[in-house]
């Protein structure tokens, strides 16, 4: 008896770093966590109050497989509000976080042996889920010259070598925070339609852009011919543990996604769905915008500290709450660098090996989803520690 070959995916090392940081903190160490991509504020009062009301008054039974109608309608209105795009609520599938959304999207869109391209560096779960489903992952090496994002020219070369079935893009991206311009995203969407390639656009960091108030381009604006949008309440609305996300599906995938969802998860968490409707209220948007203003101040703290930190090839951090930086000049690989930083300065950061299996040993990811005063204290420790190396 043995485990399946499909389960042989690497663990997400950020979770190991978090566990080590939590253990040190529990032992009394003054650890500052710049590791997890998790908003420090948590869900707003309007979300919590609605959840409390539903717990008192609701039945909390199963919902429709693709989500309660009220939430699907509110999300449809969200697309009109932010992007000026009409999305029929029937094309929206509510999921158990964006993670559940990716599993559902990949199952609905791809068969075993299909080739799907994605950027490197990038969020590791894309590749790990695809490989577990028997899909061939095609990594596109993306550096500073393309703002760590894939280009149509790269895609054409890969497609000519052997046809691609899909492409995953993220804007703003994890770990780099870089964005794809509206013009370039439209080019990519048009290329995918012309080549019969399924575009999957990860938009979970939409709303978290700099300067605050800028709206990132959505694939929903450029293509309803095969594109899938993945998003979540975890980041902009700070509802990480609530595990609630959604998909915008092309018409031909609504039925398959509904059937798969009913078998895989029955339905998303009922309590989180009703709370998410409140997140899409005026008060919910207002609270989320206030959080982004705080991230912007924390980002300023990091940018101001970069000369003293001395890191190289730092990604521009257009959105999300990450800084992706090269620390190879230190003489340490990123795993050792991050381990020693935690042990010797009580600051947790993430080594780049999760996000780039080729060059990640030279890179780290810093999360600035903390308050500015916390960021200042943490970076003072980092600078002092580096100077003592």
C-alpha cells in the first residue's frame, strides 16, 4: 500500500515558516511575521455582525452548489461597479476560497495530459494542483524585463513547440506584486481566443493596488469566450479564514462546474456566503478601502527602507502586499537567510523557493500586510541584522 503519485507535490514552505514563527512566539520571542499573505486587520465589523445575525436566526443548511442567489447577484453587480462589465449571475460560481475555485476550474477545463502555461516565479499551488490532476505544467521564466509577467511572444514560442491547452495569469501577482496592463491583458486574452487556449485569470488581489483606488484590468472585460476569472474575499475584504471565493465562468463550463461542485464539495460554507453578501455592501467596500490605505502606508515604509536594505532587482509592487527581492549578494541562500533572520532577529519572511524552483534560492518574499509601525520595527531589525552579518 502506498500514497498516490499524484499526491507527491511539495509542501508550501511558507506554512512551515509560519509554524516555526508561531512556536517561537509561543515560547515568548517577540516575533514579527512578514511571512503570510494575510491582512492583519481581519474581516470588517459589517461582515462579523452579519455572520452573528445569521448564526442566531438562520438554519445554516446546504445551499445551491454554485452559491446562494443573493451572493451571485451581488457579485454580478460588483463587476458592473468596478469594471463596467455585465456578468450574468448564472455564470458566477461561489467556491470554497480561491483554492477551491482553482480545483473546480482546472477540473472543468483540462484533461489529463493537457499542457498549461504559467509564470515563474508564481504562486506554487497553481502548478501543484495542475500536476496532481495529471496536467503538464509549462513554466515561463519571467524576469524584471517583463515585470515578472508572461508575454504574448513567450506564449507563441511555447505554443509552436507543442500546443497549449491553457494559461494561468495573475495580476496583481503573488509573489511579485506586479500587474499586467489593461492593454497587455487584452492582447493575451485575444491571443488565447485565437489559439483556442483557455485563459485563467487570478484576480484575488484586485482592489489592492497603488496608488489606492486604481482598478486592475479584469479578463472579464476582454473575453467571455473561454476565459475563467478566479477571485476571493480573502484579500481585499480580509476574509482569509472564511474560505469564500468565486469563479466567473464561460457559458460552456457552467453546467460542468455545477456538476463537479455538487460532487466535490456539495456547496461552499453557508455562513461565509451570507457574510460575503454584507462584504459587498457600501459599508463593506468602505472598510476594505480603509485597509488598502493602511497597506499603502506600509508599502511606503518598505520602499523608503530599500536603500538601507540593499536588496537588488526588487519587483515594483504595483499591487497586493508583497515585495519580491534578490538577496544573493548576502552570500546566503534564501532558505538559510530566512531561517537565520527568524532565529537571530525574530522576523519571519518567506524564502523564494516555493515560487521559483529554479532561482528561488536567491530571492525572498516580504509581506507588508501589517500596520506601518510594525513594518518600521521589523525593518529596523532586518537592517541591523544584515549589517552584523
